[in-house]
C-alpha cells in the first residue's frame, strides 16, 4: 500500500500598489510558515498581474494580500477577475488591512474570501486558510 503524500499548504503573500508598509505582511508570512505552510512573499509594489502570475508559477493554494492604502476596491476585484480568467477556482484569495466592513461584504460577494482587520490573531488567519484549503483542495 502506498501512503498518500500531502504537500504542505502553499500561500503567496503580497503587497500591491504603492503601499510601502510591509511589516504586517512579513509578520503574517512568518506566522503562516510557523503554522507549517510554505510561504512565498513577493515583496512590495506588486501589480495584480504579477501576483496572479506568481501564484500560478508557485502552484499556491492561497493568495494573501496585505493592503493599507485604501485601494482594496480596485486591487481585489482585479485579482479575482484575473484568477477567474486563469481558472484558478481552487485558490483562495484572502487578505487584510484597513478595509471598512461594507467594503469587505462587497468584496466577499465578488468571490474574495474572508478579510481580516487589524488586531486579528495570526492563529485565526492560519486556521481559516487551513480549513478553506482542506475543504477546497483538489488532489
């Protein structure tokens, strides 16, 4: 009998646009790695196209966008559109930052996963990603 080999959850963490504050993204990336995930951090000033292309190349299970610039209503819809075009139906798009509750609801309706405001524990974020991937991962 051959044992099933499960690969670790792979998460791409990115900062889009001109937002230059990446401390939170680095903290999340470290916490997800400590939770047993493989993390690819793209660094600052990524475009939605760069994020989606990197996610495809790295074969990730989830994309996490850290956004503090107020551009969430532009960035997230563009990324979700690109993901749909590339048929990335089994990849979670999530993120966090300064996003008003009403905007979070609208983004969720577009297909963006749960969004996390400041103060959310890294344990809660890791648990959400693990649960989502276990439910949606296709082997």
